[in-house]
C-alpha cells in the first residue's frame, strides 16, 4: 500500500480507538444464526512494519483455548470475504486464469448461459446470461447506465466485500426505464450530479455488480447480446466532463487460496487481513474487531503462523476445524430441515443483522445469491422421506399440481447441482435445468399438472421431455423464483417435495 494510504489509515485508527462504542454487537453463536451468504468484515486500518511486533505481543498473551475460540469466530466471519476474493481474483486480476473476464471498472458480458465448465462460482444459474463489473471505488465513483428494457426481466445486484446485497437496479427494483446510477465507495464526500437517478453507496472500497438478463431460449440470444452491449459504465469525472482526481495507488493483490486450501491453511488469515484494509470498520463491529486483533487478525497486519507458539499454531488448526464443524451442524439442523430458507441468508447488513454463520453458510452453499424479494431459492437437499438425494441409487419426481406452478412475476427454474462441487451437473443432453420458458415443450399430466423426472438414466420417450438429468451420485436442486409473488415468500404456496420412486423407466 502507498505511504499516503497508510497515513490516512493511521489517522482513522486514532479516531476509532478514541471513540470506542459501548453498545457494539458481539459475535452471535449457535442457533441464533440465520442462513446462507457471502460476507466480509470491516476492519482496523493498515499498520506499518511494527504492526507485526504488536500482533505477536498481543497474541502471546492469549491462552490457547481462547485463541482457538477466536480463530473459530474469525474464520466464520471471514470465510465469505476470502471466498469472494478467490472468485474475483480469477475474474478481474489473474489474466492467466481460464475464468478471467477483464479489468476492473469495465463491464464484461458473457453472451451465453453457464455450463459445468464454469467453475469459479458455486451454484450459478443457467437461466440468464451474466455480465460482470468489478468496481474499484478508491479513486472516484462510477456511473452505471442501463437502457430501457421493457420486455424481459433484468437485474443488477450490488455486492460489497462482505457479500451484503446492498442495492438493486432492474425490473423489480427500478422498473424498465433507462437510467444512470452512481456507485460510490465509503470515503466519497460528493453530491449527486445532474443526470444521475440516485447514489448507491458501498461500505467497502471494492464492490461487485452482477448483471442478469433473461433469455427466452436459444433463438433469443442475439437479443440478449444487444441489451448487454447497451449496459455502460464510466468514471464520475468522465460522466460530468470534469478533471479526474489523483488515481489511487495500485494494489499488490495476494495470491488467493484454492477452495480446498481455504478449509485448512493458516494463510487464510493473511488474506483476510489484506482484505480488511478495504472495508472500514462498521460501528456495530468495533468490539468484534478488537477481539479479533488479540490474535493478530486486523486490517493490513501480517499474519505469520511461524511467529506463534506451537500451542497457538495448533489452536489455529483446531479453530478452523471447529468453524467447519459448526457450519456442518448448522446446515444439518437449520438448512436441511427447512427451519430457515435461503432467503433468510442473503440481503443487506441490516437484514442479516450481523448473523455471521448465516453469511458463511450462504457463501459455502450459494455465494452471491439474491435477496429474497429479488429471487427466492427453495433448496432440495433431501427427498420427502428426509433422505439425501442420490442419482446413483434412486429416481425422483417433482409434481406441480394444476394451477400451482411457482408463483412469480418473472420466471422460475429447477436447477441440478452435483455434490460435493455444488456446480452444474454434466449430462449427455446438456440440460442443467427445467424452467418456465420451457413450459410449451413439457408434457402435461392427464389432470393438467406437470411431473418432472429426476434421475441419472434417461426415462422412456414419453417422459424424456420432462427429464432433469441427475449425476451418478449425490446431488441437490435449487428452485429459483425470480421476482417472487408474496405467496412464494409467506409460505402460502407450498414447494412440492422430491418423491423417491420405484419407477424403472
């Protein structure tokens, strides 16, 4: 980081530590957590080289048992942040990565739906071609422009480094009209310029904007390409025709951990400390950041496991294991049983109320999921008897009664994912979902309802149109409801179960 950035950070540190808040929310544990999404933490400011000595001195006075407990909480808190960095590093930083999209502050369109070859993001949809914007807001805001889109669903999902969904633009949120929207970082002090519809403010210096544009079928792809080409982004100074400010210093990005290494490598906390530099501490987390700092987890500080005692190094390993165990219990007790829906784990900071286990669960199971008013995601982890879904041993049906298709203002889909990867499941007919645009091609039951056939091997010709291929092993499914109607959210519409069947066809 530059010397100027370090000086500004130290000033901010002095201000924050001089006004400690007494009503800060402390880390929530166990059943008080909610469900599913990517998160990131706000931070203490960057330190100079002496920060390493400070961190070592602080961690040396923490007993191993307490050290382990803090590691557990810091891992749960930071996992969404670190995993999001893994994805965005592949998209906007590492030009050698096959997932690379392009530079920061530019819109990158993918004029196709995702397939099993897209592996950076777990549980992607295969309904809407994506466009991506990695936003570096340190120098100045960006102005994002959208055209008039009256005839199809589209959305822009604004995600901060915590993976909070902090704003939306699109069919539901702002309507079908054209518009200009200013995206500003936490340190911007300007005013709304002429010609801009509204200011959207991110808590963090970096943000991610995920565009979804509805596709009605293969023949509609050229129309989607035309819409994507009319999405625009430019700097605020470019939009207003004024002199741009001094550019922020370049960032020396760290090499991310692989998805597997994130589960056990102590370097996880080195990356977390790096990322916290770009996320000013939220007032509700002042006490939490002070607690994490006791083991050397703080913005800009080095985290060197070699500087720890053998007991503390073991505490790091055990604390990460404890966090993953807590997630597994949460998934089994809360997610798999339906006590919380996926909609309870995606949203703003205010909606999630600093529920860190919910945020971690969301990152693990479906990072970058929409807030429930934008898209609801009932998930099938088990069948109607409570047994895990497995295409190697069983076949299933999902039956929609007449007049009881998913209630949406836009569209719905049932998408297949292989486990443990949580990626789209490869199959011989390249069908990864069944969605509402396919309704004219689906075969109706004699009563007018629709039965979907979920199995690994192909059914007979009569059922093949309604076949959603399953992998030859464990899997789960997500029922996506885009722009859901109230009955999809309040429970008055019931999600049909996956029923294990003895049918051999």
